[in-house]
């Protein structure tokens, strides 16, 4: 079909030689091909299988369950007694995690941007939560938060913050809040590093000029620094909203959605449908719904980004 | 420039080397089965804790077996029970199971329904095991006269009591019934220690619940005339009321301060560890607690063993672990011989001396003797697919203790859920 | 900043105190892991937890290193993570370059979109379909299944990180090389890559970290000890009726150590790599 322009110079050049744009297209395609092979083979193809399965009755254990289901799986998912709770939990989990990570990440990045002695050590220390594998973090924190022999309660009582041990992961009204905090612990370093990198790219003279003009630290931050970080912030927040919302293993390891579904999020529901009830149809339907919402968020982000880029 | 090119080339070379080494290792192990036609390799999934005595003793026994059967190689893989279950299920749907594995009794009905388990009836009838294993243990792994597993371990639940704590609290008679237990409401005020504890999350919860339900004369799924199963509580108001009584028991234990308020979220780990560290006085658990004598020697030095509290008839959960041989195996005879070896006297005495399902392997230690005394009241799960049922049972405690719902509502809800689950797995009886 | 000396000292104090507080917050679990790993069993399961160890013991570490297959698991994790890093870097360099230089081609825009969308997929969703694919290709229980899966998950973000960096390299440099007759690949190797070392390091580290820490697919695809990676192996310490916390914590400490050390050495590059146009999206 299309050939690269590596022909013998004596041959009929007008037959074989491609225009510059065509050559560009071929090169681009070849460069991107390896990546595409992976993505199409191992993500797109299973994904299509999942979208298809959402409309089928399919059970991992019972081969007699089959056939076209129409919207039945979707109905079943929405009517599930824990669906709205899971939806609410997913939103709370996502919003507060990302908010906390952003604020803490920003604060830490500013601190790490200061020219004080020994800042290099702190930079490494702050990364540690991100380096720890999810399963290790989950199990260690669960162990530390235990009311009967966990160190967190022990320290909090010793320092007088609370009077008696609280079963952080075992009470319906504290569990979600607790895993959000642990999630912030785990993920804020990523924000810190990214924001720090962006901060270091801000030209020094801008803030210096502002301070000569008499602007105080706080207003300098909001009027000069923050706007410079706009594109990084939006990118970070969008991608973390998506990653946090679809996260499964972290919550599963810490609470398995308990106590009594108070930390159940939509991805956990998918896992339950697929691996505990073997209801592949419902799992796929729920997954398809989540992906539709993600797409909407994403389209929104892309529209904003294009608007921003055309404004610049 | 040259230096950078060198670095790039080196990286590619390293990648290539690693890939080839991975390649050859991968190919070798998968080809070994086919190349060695004289040698039979048995893929055996086990679930012991790394570095434990069970591991050491088992490995020694495997070596012995291999030396006595030079044509057999035992290739064991270590995995947790939870992981094993999930992987066996996904492996079954992709037709890729090992030859044999450890298992939990909760999987019996489910795996049988999936058609994964080899029929061992003939092998079993011809072997010495028939006269050596406790009959009610074999019953748990026989579905409609088909033997589908050979037991390698047996654990009974009993009531463990910290005698020093109960004596100090003035509890002279260990509670035998629900009523007795419910009288201990003022112990905490006197001694700052709760008399009892149970678990409300994790795999052990349905096991405790089924024991208590059985002690009130209830089954979670009854076999009907057509060979299928149904939960009959809603068909019979008396049964529904009895089920509600059990949930009320859980509720009362919490309300009256007989158990810690944290108990509503305890898993087996919390339940066992808090008992072992002497935080409360009595626990229904199994004889694996003997290990805790080494981790908490002081607190565990005073433990006495007796039957779990019951409502109407004494009952306890009996956990029988079957060795499963999967239908995908290419070596059923060798697999069965090895499984029989595992259930045989020599292996049992070496590896499971205190928790053996054999009548001729009992030790004098209280962890063996006193537990086995309760064995005759042992009950187990019905041989149906349990995933949805055990989840519903755990949720029913969540509803009772976390959401404070009425026991009669919870009992009715659980009955519906059990039947719903049976319908989903095609085991529901229409009769 | 222009401010008085007194203000400067106050600022420094605030900065140090804040940094120390945050560092304690970050380090606490890791410290606790380490302390638990050094405690004998008796002190682990106790009603009064303590930071102080009465009888330090290295038994847990010894047990994990010598009595279990831990070293083998480490080797497996290392092999898989290194290969994933190298392969995904190679692929992402090419793809990132294409996304950077050919932004306006329709095909490239679609690829860009596709990669972004792939980030939105819950991993739990792909579990069973990917398992069946691997099984049909007879790749289960081999390094390949993990390498393929991890590389796929890491490619999109690596590509974007590199694209962001390539965006900051002026095209004029390449134009000069092209006029000299260099092919595209040669241009990439001899001009772009040498300038991108910090970004390559940070992207590589990111890929390595993701592969090393991954848990779910490692747990589902591999049942054979000889191929098991470190993070799923940690679950082995959670037995049926007891959890070996000492062993579990020792394994965890050992699992975090290699990555921390690599990071210590390369942190300078990592931050530099992100500075130069890394995360603009």
C-alpha cells in the first residue's frame, strides 16, 4: 500500500514519492502504532466486551443464565438497595479526597519551594506515602486505627484529643471520613510534586515586582501564584477526580465497603457483582454507567481546556 | 554523543536479556509437564501461613511421598483462602484449574454446581479412609451420594473461657444457654471487662450465626422433596419467630453491655486477638487459638474449653476442610492417591495432629480432646452455592447492630435474600 | 522576598514546624511498620501499643528473608518492573513525540483522546476479560501477562508526561537535523533524547513505581510462587485464622525499601523532569 519514500532515485519518482503530508501521516502512524496495539488489544477490546455484557444476562457460575437483557441489568443496579448510598459515598469520597489532596499538596509545595536548609530531605520524606504499595498502606493504617491496640487512638488519648478510643473504621459515621484522610495521606505527594514543579517554573521577578508594589504574602499568592498554576491545577484535579472515583483496591483493602456499606463506592459494587454474586451482566451495566459519567466529566474538561487555550 | 548511544544500547541489551530470561523461565515450567512423560506433576494449591509449622511439616511429608513414589512430583503453590477462592472461580470459567487444592467447606456447594469437582465416590469406597474418618465429616463433603472431597482438617467451635477472669468476676457457672449469657449484664460495671465477644464482619460471622440458628432448631436452607433447597422461615411463623429470637440475642448482648460496643464491627482478627490479650472473658472460636499460647503466654494460660451457648439444642459449627480434585486434572489416579495420603494417618499425625478428621488421630492436649468432645453436636452449611447467602447473613447482623433494625424484619429479609440467592444459582425449590 | 530579618526568622520557624508536622504525618505508618517488624510476637499483640521495643528482634526479617520465598518475589517484581519501564519508555517516547509534533493530524487527535479515555476505566472492570485473554494466549503464570498488563496501564500517562516535555523542545533543532538528511528515528535518538534525560528519568520512575506497587492483577494472574511479585505476596501472611503481623510488616518494609532508595538517588531528576513541562496536561 503506502510506501516510504526510500526509493531508488533513478526510478519513476512520480509514482513512488509521497507528498510531505502523506509521509508525515505515515510516520506519525508508525510512531504511535506500538502504543495503539497495546491500548486496543488490552483495553479497548475488553471494554467493548464489557459494554456488550451490560445488555446480557451473564453469570460466571450458572451457565444457564444467558440471553438478551435489554435494560434489565441497569434497572437492577439502580434499584439495588445500596446503589444510592454507594453513589453518595463515591461523590463524598472523591470530592473530599481531591480537595484535601489539593490543599495539602499546595501548602506542602509552597513550603518545599522555600530556600531553607535541608529542604532536600523534606522533599524525600514527603514522597514516602506515595511510594508505599496500596496494600501495605491499607493494612498498616487499619492496624494503627484499631480501637483496642492501635497506636493512633493510644496517642490521641495520651495527648488528650479524645477521651476514649474511637473505632474509626468500625463506626458508620466515621469510616468514610477516616478512609478519606488516609487517601489524602497516600495521594497528596503526587499533587505536591506536580505543583512544586510548576511553582519552580514561575519567574521570580513577577512576585518580586508585586511585593515591591506593596502586596502582602496572601494577596500575592492569590493574585499572582495561583493564576500561574491554573492549567496544572485543572489537569491535576481532573485526573485525580477520575482516578479517585474509580479506585477499588484501596477501599477494599481497608474496609471492604463496611461497616455495613458505609464506605461502599461504585467500583466496589462492580467487584461485588462480578466476584461475589458472579453477576457479570449487572457488573458490566454498572461499569458502563460509570464510564458514561466519566466521559461527560472529561468532555467538560476538554471543552474548558480548549476555551482556556484559545484565550491564552 | 557516543556515551549516550552506549547507554541506550546497554538498556536495550539489558531489556533483551531480561526478556529472554523471563521467556525461558516461563516456557520451561510450562513445558516441563509435557517433556517428562514418565513423571507426573501435581499442581497443588495450599493455604498455610508462610514460615509456619504446618508449612514445615507438610513440606517434609511431600518429600517423603515423592521418595516413595518416584514418578510423582508435588508442585505446591502458596495462596490465601480468599485469593484461592476467587482464582479458582475465574480459573474454572477459563478452564484452567490446578490438579488439587485446599478448600473451605463454604465452597462445596458452589464448586460442585460449577461442575469443577471430580467424583471421588469409587476411589473413596475402595480406600481405607472409609473406616477411619468421622462419618458426619464425610457427610459434609458428600452431595447426593457423590463424594467430592477428602477431608484434611477438622475444626469445631467451642466456648473458650479465661477462667481467672470469670472467677474474679464471680461467674461460678459457665453460661450454657442464651438465657444464662444474658444474665451477665452487670459484669462489666464490676470488673471493667466484658464477659463475651462475637464477630459481625468477615468470613467467621456466618459461621457463628449458623451455629446459633441451629441451636434454635433452624436451618438456613432446607432440602425439599425435589432435591433442591429453600429457606422455609416465612412459610412457618414459628420458624420466623425463632430466627428473630437469634437476632434479638445479638442485640441484647450489645444493649446489655455483655459485649463491647465495638463488637458490631469486629472481624475474626479482632475477636481472636482481643480474647488472646485478655480484653474480654469468653469467646466462641476454634482450636487454632492454641497458637496464641506462644504469642500471649500470660493471658492464655488460664483457658478452659466447653460447649458454645445454645438456645434450645446444643449445636456448634463444624468446619471440615476438603481436598478438592478438579475435573480438569490429567492425573486423577495420582491425584487421588496423594489426597488419600494427605488424609492418611501418617500425614495427619505429622501435620494436623490436633485438628485431624481421623478417628485414630487424637491427642491428649485439651486443644484436641475437649474440642472433639463437642463434635457430635457439629453442623455445617448446606451444600449450595453460598456467596450470596453468606453475604446476606453478614449483612443481617449489620442491619441488626449497625442500623438497629427490628429482629423480625431482619429475619424476614434474610429469608428472602437466601431464597433469592438460591434462585440465582438455580438451586431454589419450587415445592 | 523583601522583609525584615525578624519576619524572616518567624517565617523560617513556621516553615520548619509545618514541614516537620507534615513529615511526621507522612512517616508515621512507615515508622510503625518498621517498629512492629522489629518486635517479637508478644509485644505486637498487646493491649497497650508502644513505640518502644523491649526486646528488639530481627527474627521477623530473618524469617521473611530466609524461610519464605521473599527473595524470589523481589526478583520477580524487579524483573517485571524493569522490563515494563524499559518497554513502556520506548513506546511512550515514540508516541509522545508523535503527539507533540503532529498535533494537528486527525489520527493523532483521536489517539490523544483515546489515551485520555483509557485513564477513566476502573481496573476492576478489566479483571475477568483480561484474565480470559491471558488464559487463551497461555500467558497466565508467566512474566508476560504482568508485563503486558502493566505496560498497557502505564503507557497513557507516560506518553503525556513525555509529550509535555517534548513540547518544550524547539522544533528548529529538528529542522536543522532534517535538512542534514537525518531520518526521524535518528533525530529522536540523537537530538531529542539527550535533552530529555530528566523527563525520561521521572517518567521511568513513575512507570517503575506503578509496576512495582501493583497489586490486583499480580494477585489474579499469578498463582505460582516462582512468578509471584512482592505486593500480592504480602497477603500470604494473612492466614485463615491468624495474621502474622511481624512477618507482614517485615515484608512491607522490605518491599518499600528498594523503591525508596532508587527515589533517594534520583529525586533531583524527578522534580527537574516534572518542572520542564511535565504536567500541563
